[in-house]
C-alpha cells in the first residue's frame, strides 16, 4: 500500500512496487531522476521502508570516505558489519545485494540517492554496476538467494542521469526501470499546498511551480489563503535575503556538474527569462553566435533548466523557455534587485516589480498551464474531438507583412493521407480580460491558417479563449451563440474540463 504520508504519486508508486516485485529471485536495476526538490528522496525512502530494504544518500566526498559511509549506512539499517573494510565499489555492491538477497523471502530494494556524487570521485562505479548486473544475469551471483533484489540509482543532476542509459554508457540495456519524476502539475500542486482559491493557487504556482520541497521550506511563513497574503508571503520567503529560497537559482545551477561556467549559463537563462526565445536572439544577448552557444543550450535542455518547444508546423523554428518558475522569478526579480533586497527593501521592490511580474512571469506561466490543461484535462467535447499534444504556432499575414503567435494550437489526432496538418483547435491565452476583438483576431488567424498549403482547419475546429481576468459581457454573449467557441477562465482550468 502507498504510505498515507506520500501525496499523490499513485502511478509512480505502482511502477516502483511492480519493478521491485519480480516473480523470481533476481537482480534488477532501475533509474529514477528529476530536478531538485521534486520529492525523489522522500518517495524512495518510503519505498525502502516498505520493502525493508536499504536507502543510502551519497555525499560529495572521496572514494574511501564514501565506501566507509556506505558500509555504515547499510550496517545501521540491516544490522550488518563487513568482515573487512570495503575494497572498492565492486566489492561494496556485491556484498550489499548478497546481504539483501539472503535476508528473507520478500523483495528487497537498495536505493543509492545522489548517484552522480559517487561518479565524480569514483568514475569506475558505472562499470562496477555493469559487472554486477552481468554476473547476476549469468546466474552466478544470485545462487542461494531467497529474495529478489532491485537497485535504484537516483540523482538530481539531470544532464548526468539522462546519459546513464544512453549511447555507449556501461549501463545501457541493463535497467528495466527508467523513471523521470516530474514536478506536480498546477492542479495537483494546489491540492498539495491545500489552497482553496484558484487565484491564490496560481499565484503561488507562478513563483515556485510544482516542486514539493518548497512547501516545507516556506512552512514558517504559512500558506497564503487570499491574494492579499501573497505579497507578505513572498517578502518572507523568496525575496528575503535570510531565506533559503533567496539564492535558489544558484543552488539549482550548481547541482549539475556539466555547468562549469556559471556566468555563461546565468546569462543564457536571463536572456530566455527576459523573453528571448529564438536561438539567434538568445545568442545576441550573450554577444555570441547561435553556433557558439550550441553546447550551452544542449546542457540547459538536457538538465531541464530550459525546455524546447517546436512550432506546430515548422520543427526548425524552436522556442526556448525557462522550465522552472522559480528560476524565471529569480532572473526577472531577485537578480535585478539583489542589492536592494539585501538592504531589506522587499516590499518596495515587489511593488515596483509588479509590471515585470505580470508580463514576464504571470503571462508565460499562464500559457504553460493552459497548454497543460488542454493536453491533460480538457474533454474531447471541449476540443471538438481527439487531439495530439498542443503547441504554439506562428501565423504570417503576407498582405500586412505581420506575424502573429497563437499560444495554444493542437492538430487533430491521426494522420491525413494528403500530408497536410488538420488543425483541431486554436487558442489564445492571456493574463488580461478578453473581449470580442480577441475572438475576431482568432477568427482572422483561422482564416489565414486555412489558406496555407501545409495545414487545414478540421470541420469542427474550436476556438479557445483563455483568460486570467475574465471576459467582457459582449464576448460571453457572442460565445453563447457559437458552438465553436469556448471561454476558459481560471476556475475552469483548475476544476472543470
């Protein structure tokens, strides 16, 4: 049974239990990874407790110290003392899995958390795990075992963890579990924080996102219950120079060992947070060319600091966005006003930064949750039929020589024989109040799309208008007469389909 203390994560828990409960005595390998504060360690400690296995948290330390601490950790949990100091990681892992495999008849789990720390001082550890898995596959290691054992390697350094099973890695083909642990989405995060008002839930989510660990870090400040409470909550936490979250963006960046030049990566994140989403514009902000920042962009995307979003119709027109709301918040607010914040001027800074927060943080975050709602929560009736994953789309008006950006667009599920893309829905997501002029604009863009050679409008294509601040009476009246129009406000995003 999933522990009561573990919020949500039903699917992840079921996958972990299934992975850790093979029908016969064997050795299995699994990988769990995700950004810092997403709840990986908490989840895996509960797994180790549920199976009576062992959980070990690696630290940044030399090989000898790491081996001794591994032995002490295992001994404390399993009442075991090695006959001699562990020689190397091959010896350590062999003794650990043999101990668990002969301890009883129920499945056992060995969790090694923050595995990349061990790789830094013991680069041979991957091949030690490889040799262990190959020996078990040959049957020589598991002879005499009375229980199956599962090894789970976990880490927060995304660019490292995502390479463990790829390419020419020693562990490629050895793992049967490859689990990325994502942050809670906006609806789940609201339940986790226990916030009733959707507007307050959105305001908190726009700053800290769905990282579970931030709730504990801000416990002393409480949980905002009204919009009027949010400013005081921010001034007590993220904007407070004495609080752990004040420099969270620096801590997150230093988690990844591939980030070797912080100045370049901070500048890159700052440029993207400031609204430069095209590779060329990002490079220009750094005074470099797109080719020169190619490696840095690859590190940022594999480390999931940055997400790449392709245009629905043109894959070669990517848009890059900062993945973590708190990193975006730091680059647009904290970093720009750090000196004044350190002088304890948080209320003044927050008041003056209202316009930046609205345009640079609220707007992009609202677009993100609108696409999330479309993909996960919207009904087929709302969308006019089954759709593929939503994206953004640039529409060009050749007559006026203008380009327009559609925030939420999705194609009809399935493929057309003529090679064109059937557009099932077109959507605008704005943090402001919307009126009939916004619907007129959407209709005009729909007409422009219908004229393209590579796309066509589905017969029952829908127009979706998302607004954080509601809709004019005229727009509500017009939408009531048009079955192809849907108005989605914040309450519907959080509570309906």
